[in-house]
C-alpha cells in the first residue's frame, strides 16, 4: 500500500518506520515546510496514494482533510485538539465523497480500556458514595490538556451524573498514562492504562489505514475496533 504522511515528528517517523517493516510504501511526507503549498499542488502530490495518515498539528487538519478528500485519498486523522471542527470536517468529506477515520487515541489497548471504563460506569450508576475522577500524564511536548483520551473517558462516565475532574500533567517523556478512579470514604477503585511507548499508536494508525481503503464517509476509530474485537476486520 502507498501511504502519504502529514507530519515528520516523533509519531510521523515511527509510523513511517513501521509502515516500511510491513512492506507499505511511504510515497510522500509533508511537513510544516510545505505549508506554503497551495491546495491544488497538495492535491496533485496526494493523487495516486492508497491512504494518508496525519500526525501533524490541529491547525492543519481542515486543510489536510480537504486536500485528501479532493484527491480521493482516504485519511486517517491522528492529530488531536481539533474535534470542535468535526461538523465542518464531515461536510468536507461528504461533499467530495471522501473517507476519513479519526480517534482520540489509536492504541488498541486504550480502546479496550474505554470499554472497561464504560462497563465500570454502568456498575457504579446505582451505587452511592463513590466519586469518579481522571488523572492523565503525557510528555512535555504535548500541546492539548486535558488529552483527547481523557475527555473521551469523561464522556464515558457521563451516566454517573458527576462533574468529573481531570488532572493533567505535562512533563519529561511520558508516552501516556490514564487513570480512572472511583473514590469513597471506605475505599478506592482505580483503572489504569500505561503506554510504555508509542508503538501501539503507530500500529493502530496503520491498521486503520488498511481498513479505510475502499470505504466512504467518516468513521471513529471505535468502529474499526468493534470489528477487530468481533473478529470481522479485514
């Protein structure tokens, strides 16, 4: 498969390395140095690729989505901090008959963690005396806080009818840690996901790129994970 990459930071480099290991071809890498290129030029560069993966910056997402949609290249959007623009992104993808898959976190393990937290929320729904909380920590270069993953975890705790606090830490080289807790006067229950490195994010993005080929419309990563967990993913 021939893949175009947006972003040459740590995630972009890791995705490129893992793609080559699985015999995918990286046909194009676009970085901040390419921001002066006009849309028509970007579209021409993208044509002929089977899929694109974006790990750039939130401010570039709309332009990248538009160029990919016009070029007919399915896009895996791994950038965070742009979800307020989802309605506009959906309009662009639908207008051009494109395909896009996005998610707060491309780790398969994190997406299983989402389902564990969702089940925990159901169990605590009718139990009094437990207050939920979220703690998350990432490397010092991560721009958005709270993380997109933490915000999604808070949404999953919605049935508890609590204003769930999120504590964020940005320090050092932490790949990503998320803790969901339920605290009472008598005890505390915690659920925790610790990313040891970014390998899981890169692997998930590549699986998503292959899954998206031949599809139309906009999907959340969870849709693909549901197929994986059910043994139906191609």
